[in-house]
């Protein structure tokens, strides 16, 4: 067996999952309807290895039909933040990546309710999208309440590791903003250590949220359980 590391474009790269389960409780009939009726139109093409085995770079402008700025949310949870941003900033396009199918169904319901049209949904690993995005194509990125992987032996599964941050840095434009929100102090510690090493400058690190922040259900759960949210802002070096 070869000891040569597999590239990011290998069809079966040796990746650690930075997310947990893919399925939760049984979907309601309405949620099944969202998935069958809406996801096909909102899903970007050429992202998965099955759709794009050669990992040919995609044209991001084709996703939204124009050259608007594109934002990326890694792991959108129930989708409330993503829909909020899409409604508040109608002139941008926002792509959300989430492998948890229950979260995808929740997002699709919120998209219907809000009537936003500047969204695209990849129901899978964000790394599959980053593999095929061109360099410097993302204007802003969000990582909100990611899976904390609390056990020390699992810390390398966190998104804030070079395995994930270096591809993210490649697709972000010089000067693009990267926001991280978490209620886990050790996750923020690792974020502040590793994100700058991947090509970002720290702009802000505070317990006070951004002016356009929408508190998510995960954050509300953290507050009820006595955990303190923390917010960090980085800017891609250019």
C-alpha cells in the first residue's frame, strides 16, 4: 500500500468528519415534501464526487445567474441564520452546506416561509463544495455553533483545523470575512490558535455578537444551560 497522501481531489480522500450524525428523528410529512419538491431546484450542480468525479471547478456565477457576491455557511443547523442573512442582504447569494438531513428539511421550510430566492443548499460536506470552488470566490463565510467534539482525541475532527481551514482560505477572497460563533471555550481557544495560521487576521474576539446576528436555537439552548456564547471575526489576508 502506498504511503503517498491522497490529494483533496481524490474520489475517496481520507477525511475525518467534522460533523456528527446525518439523520435524526423521523421527518414530518411536510418536511419530506420540502425535500422532494424544493431541494432539487436549490441544490448546486457539480459538487458531489458522483456528479463531478474529475472535480472540475464550477462557475459560482451559474448558481445564482449573475456575478453577485457569494457567502458560505458551513453547517447551517436549522437554517434560521442563513435565511435571516438572505432576507437582510438580498443582493448577495448564500450557499449553505449541511449533511444533517433533518436540518436541511428545516431550512427548506424556512426558505418557503420567508420567500427568499438568493439561497443555494448543498445537503452534504462543505469540503465537497470547497474542492470545486475557484480560488477567491467567496466573500464571507460563517461557522456557527459547530459540532464541538469535546473529547481531546476528537479535537482534530473540528472544522478549525488545517484540513478544513486551508481549503476555506483558498476559496475566500482577499479581505473576505470569516465569522465563528461557539459556546465552547476550548473550541474558541483552538479557533484563535489555528485560523490565523491558515491565512487569516483576527479582527475581533468578543462575547458581543455582530450587529446583524440572529440568535439561533443552538445559542438559545446554550444560554438556557448557562454557557456563554463567544464570537470571533477574521479577515482573509490578501
